[in-house]
C-alpha cells in the first residue's frame, strides 16, 4: 500500500443529518494532515441531497469532500460502505479516522478487515511524531490507559465521542462525486429502517454536557430533577447507571458505562452515582466531572474534579436554579 500524506475522515450521517462525530473525525484528520503536509478527504454517503453537508465538512478542514449520493445509502449500508472506504484508503492514505460510535465500531472493523490491516479503536488521544502515530485507548474497564505506536500505513483509528473538539478551519472542500465500490443493492445486510432513540432528545454521544443519575435518586419519579438540570443547561443530555436502567427507571439507551455508551463530554454531572468501575469505564474521559453523593467516601469522588457531599434530591433544584440564573 503506498505511503500517502493525505488523511481520510469518514463523515457519519443518519437519515440525512450529519453527526457531530463527523466534525470530530474531520478535525482530527486536519490535525494529522497539517503535520504530514497532505490533504483531508472527508467521505460522506447518503441518499441524494447528502452533499448539502459538504460545506460544513469544508468549514472544519476538509480540502476535498468525496460524496456518494445513492438511494442505497439512505440507511447505513455496511457492506457497500466498507468496500468503498477500503478501496479508497487503498489508493494511499497516511491515516483514516472513524467515529467510535455504534455504526463506526462496525464500519472500522469491516474496513480494516477488507484491507487486511489492524486498527486502533476507541481512541481518546493521538499524537503524530514522524512516521509514528501514538494513540491512547482506555483498557481493562479503564483500569489502564494503553498507548500504542502505529508504525504501519495507513493508521486506521476510531475516535471516542468527544475525544476531539470540532474546530473550524475552513478549506476548499471541493466536492467530488464518487460511486460505491459495489452495487449497494447487492449487499447481503440490509438496514430497512433507522429509528432515532429517545425521540428528538440530544444524543449522548453528541451532547457537550451530560447530567447522569443513579440509584441515589431513590425512585424513577425523581429523575425529573436530572431532566430539569439538563434543560437548564440547554445543551445537555440525560444519562443513567446500569442499576437504574436495569430497574426500568430509564431506557437502556441512556446507560453509560462498560456495557452502555462511552462518552467524553465537556461536563459530566454524576447525581447519586457510586462510581463503580463499570460506570467509570464509560465517562472517565469527560473533561470535567462533578459528583453529588451523600457518601464522602463514594468512589466517584476519586475521579471527580468537583464534589458536592449531600442529598442529591435537595442539591439538584438549587443547582438548576443557579444554572438558570447564570444562563439568564
Ligand atoms: C459485567 C458488568 C457490567 C456492568 N456495566 C455497567 C455499565 O455499563 N454502567 C453502569 O453504570 N454500571 C454497570 N454495571 C453495574 C455497576 O457495577 C454498578 O452496580 C452500578 O453502576 C451502580 O449504579 P449506581 O451508582 O446508580 O448505584 P449504587 O452503586 O447503588 O450507588 C448509589 C449511590 O448513591 C448514593 N446516594 C444514595 N442516596 C443518596 C442521596 N439521597 N443523595 C446523594 N447520594 C445518594 C450512595 O451513596 C451511592 O454511592 C455493570 C456490572 C457488571 C457486573
């Protein structure tokens, strides 16, 4: 495989909407391309009309936007996308970035397998130093942060949501229409419908702020306190521990942790959450962690930047009021 200097970013979309993760992969690709002296090529696929997002990808640093518009990509088409991405990467890219989302986990594995190369998944940090890309990845349920040196080309990386802050850095974003490497209709796996979880709510992987609740809230009915605080922020999503989702207080799609969503928001507020290792595995990389717990010895305080010891049922309304005032 030739050793190019260009960097590919896969721009994830869902039902015609671009996902925040796309801006993160393009931003990451830009950072690497600025060091290799190459270009950023963002690849987006969707039903006709998806090209409308090219301007946003260009604004975040894409020199070229490779667009596939085809009805066969209305929903996620894993086989056709992986074949197309692998064929494109094989033309000679230094690195390729994917999101470590549900779709991204599937796609990066298929693409790397098609190319016959390894990849680094769920990466929270990366540094390019000469011919080596060093990446960090939380391992063993976050007990260790593993550092890997990727010396082979291309370096294929999936990025944890929030690991890279989308940055505007306008480039030409020349739109280049490309076609699928295989007939999208020939794929054996067919996604026939895509239903957004949680209605119109902000997705946990996209939200800069997450307010999360645990068993310390005592009962499902008290979750309105968590929702109120999220609403006061305006840009916050609501998360939960597994104890809470297992008890049916919240949908499983809200669960954060080892067996739930992996998130890295700017701010994570843990309300009545003990901080079990399996929960920390999903949120420890948040930029700032605030914990509210009545037990000053609760493990969550070991990872918290700010801790409030007290009754979450009394503290949440006060916090919500304070946020409203600060915003107002
Ligand atoms: C294989 C496996 C996978 C798992 N995956 C996950 C996962 O993905 N995500 C996850 O979250 N868990 C996961 N778990 C479960 C995990 O081990 C914990 O059981 C769970 O995270 C605990 O949830 P919690 O903090 O809500 O409840 P608890 O551990 O019961 O903690 C409740 C906390 O609330 C505090 N509290 C009580 N009352 C108040 C009050 N009035 N005010 C303030 N604080 C109060 C208590 O001091 C306590 O610290 C997994 C477990 C296993 C074995």
